């Protein structure tokens, strides 16, 4: 009579297979590094992890988080979706230290939206100056959005530039309308 073999693997075989599975899995990526490679419509689980870390950071740890986000933003492989995510996170913890990194992004139509989002809550004249300086670099909807951010920040020193834009026939209608609304908003906000 033939001896029946057990269908369950020996403990040694099970351990070997378990080690093989683990070795093929590779290392889990650093969520902070994975966030700069985000793609629109892609997996956002790493972004969620980073967001949760940022939300739970106490006020005394925000400067370190801001620094980490600024380093991520400077990475050469940062995608548009990654830049947008970093901008959203900087909106929660950003300070005047973020202005030099974000100011150049205001001037590029591809990144102006994420830079505006990040800079809009940053208090101080440095952020206001970055918005005003970017006005000449943009056109169309991107410029109209920038003008809206200037108004929301209450930057009354931009009135002269906004008046020039409002009356400039070379500017698109959407930009002239945004300048008109911004001037009205600034006049009513300070009244």
C-alpha cells in the first residue's frame, strides 16, 4: 500500500515560501517621496498618509513639516499632481519661508494654481509682493485667478496695478473683469 502524502506543507516549506513572498514584495516607498510622483486619477493612498501626518502635527512641528514639503517641491521628478498636493499641504503649514520656493511657480500657468493655493493663507508683505510681481507673467484665466487671490488677501498696495489692468484694452475681458471686481472688493473691504 502506498503511503499517502500529507497535503499540508511542512513548516520549513511554509517558512521558505513566506520569505520568498516577502523578498518579492520589495520595499514600501516613503510616502513623502511617493507624493511628488502622484498622477491625476492615480493611487492617492500615500498622499492620504502624508496628509494625516500633517494634520496631526502640533504647531511646534510645523516648521519641520514645511521644510520637508519644500524639499519635496524642489525634487526634479515632481509631477503636476504632486505639485498640487504639496501646495495643498503647504496651505496648512506654510509660512513666509515658503515664499521664495513658491513665487516662481506663480509665474507659470501650469503651476500658478497650486502656488496660489499654498501662498494665499501666508501672512506678510512677502507673499503680497510675490503675487504682484507675478501679474506681468500671466494671461487669461491664470491671471484672473491671481488677481482674485490678490483681492482675497486684501492687498491694497496692488490697487494701482489692478487699475492699469482694468483699463488696458490689450488685456482679455476675463482679466479686466477680474481686476474690476478686485478693485471693488478692496474698496469695500477697507471701508
